[in-house]
C-alpha cells in the first residue's frame, strides 16, 4: 500500500513537470487559420521547446512565427496580454556570431521582414552571439533576443491550415444537392 502511494506521488510529480498547454487560441487571417498553444514551462531552452513540439504535436506544429503587425496585434491582445514572463517563439539567428540585428530567420522559412523588438533590442546582452533565439512578451508581446533561461516562462506553438475558398464550398454544396436530387430520382 505504501509503495503504491510513493509510485503515484512520483508519477504525479513527473506529470506536473512536463509542459502543459495553458490554453489554445485560433485566428483566421482571411487565407490561413492559425492555431496557437501556449505552454508554461519555466527555464526550458529554445531547442528543447522546438523538440517538444515536434515530438508531441507533430511536424505540422512549430514555434510560433509572427510575420505581420496584424498577427502581432492579435497575439499581443489575446495571448500575451494575460501572461507574465517571456515565451519562446520561432525566430533564431545563425550560430556564427553576427551583429545582434542581422541574419534572423523563422523556423518555417517564411520571410523575415516584420519585427516588434522591445526598445534597445536586439542587443546580445551577454556578448557577441550570446542571444540567438527569439523571446516575446516584454509588456505586450515585444521581442527580445534571448540566451538566458531564467527569463523564460514557456513557449508558443503554432500550426496553420488553409481557409477553404468560397468556390470550394460552392462546389461541395452543389455536389451534395446533386446527390440529393440523384437519390430522389431513383427513389421513385
């Protein structure tokens, strides 16, 4: 009986130490539906967060990318507005120590154009090439080049699916109506 309690307590401790999504939220930008899951996991490295997503959510999920002011506004209002701390998102620099503001990329290969850096960022605070990963939420989703884990409260995962075009829905609807008529014809 005592062994079972110890086993259950150990299992509970392990389960509580794994990343858990605090909530999920979706956004339709008109052509793509974005789904975000926010994981609270203090001190997780950027690489471990990316590995967790790939292993547990699948290859169609990745660290979130924020590629426009509209997307940033949505995430700032609906995601970061209620959270404290800094969360990993999918920006990174090449491993060679470039200038702090150069050679940033998204994990998805999307173009790096839009930025939302906090004042004074990026800065490689700990020395050249020391902050090669992107964290967000400095007061509403502002970005910070990051290398220290003590500021990290978790990470944001994202997946996207295409919004069906209206013509696709029209064709589907007309096909269903056609099948209904065909069925009715042979029912007589």
